[in-house]
């Protein structure tokens, strides 16, 4: 039986939540986190290196698939407009974050079980 060296192996799991189209994942979650931090959707897109049109399409596709708005924009005022997460968006992001954290813990256990426990 041959011995394979598993030292330095890594793994990556991408988690997507959706109804029909694989639309909500780490990218949308990051945009939402940045909107939550900055109150500015354009700044969130720029931080991620996305054009406004590309970022907008990503968010809209996720909202259409999920069936509810994730982000709302408020226009006008002396300081200009701002963006924030909707109540549904806030709750969904929290659930997604908690779910992915739990998944990471379980994946780590399974990875070591299958690759490092002899």
C-alpha cells in the first residue's frame, strides 16, 4: 500500500443559498457587509473592485431569486444618498454568516478526519 504525503493540504468550500439560481454567496454577503459598514453601495462595489453596473446586477439577481430586497437606497439630502440593508437583508445575512461559520467548523473536523486521522 502506498503512502501519500498529506502535509500542507488545504480545502475550500463555497456556500451558496438560493431557490432556483445559485445567486447568494460570499460575494453578495461581502457587498452587504460593506454596505452595513459604510452606508454606501458605490463604495462597497469599489472596495470589491466591481463596477456599479456589475455590482448592481449581482445584488438584483440575488434579490430576484430570494424574493425579497437585500439593500435599500435612500436618495437626496445635503450629504447625498446612502444605502442600508433591509430588515430581511439584515436577518438573511446574519443567518448566512452563522450557517457558514458552523459549516466551517464541521468541514474542518471532516477534513482532518479524512486526511489526517490514520
